[in-house]
C-alpha cells in the first residue's frame, strides 16, 4: 500500500486541494467542504457521488469552496478521495 501521497497535499497560495492522485475534502461544522472544479480539479462521478452521499445519507451540507490549509488542523475529519482504473 502506498501512503506517500497522503503527505503531498498541494498547497498553492495557502489553499489545499489535492495530492498527486486524489482530492482533499474535510468535514467541519456539519458540512462536507470540497474544493470547486475551478481549483485545478476535474468534475467526476466520484466527486459528485461523495457529495450526494454526504448530503443524502449523512445529512451534511455540501460546500464547494477553497479549503484553506489552516482548516486542515481544525477539521473534524480530513480525507482523500480518488478513482482508479487498472
């Protein structure tokens, strides 16, 4: 299992959005916060599915906005999400 990607969050202008192969998301104050597609990430089935499940199954608000790197320290949860093919 490769874990080095966890430590390579791209932080540009103090904004966290992705690692090499995955996208950063956090939960904070009852919301799933995900960077917008204008933040150098792609629209994808995985991205929309995670947002839908967070809203419908977990009752979280979904906020599409920049994630400041300081929020990684105070987030209730921080995780990466990616899709892969073989």
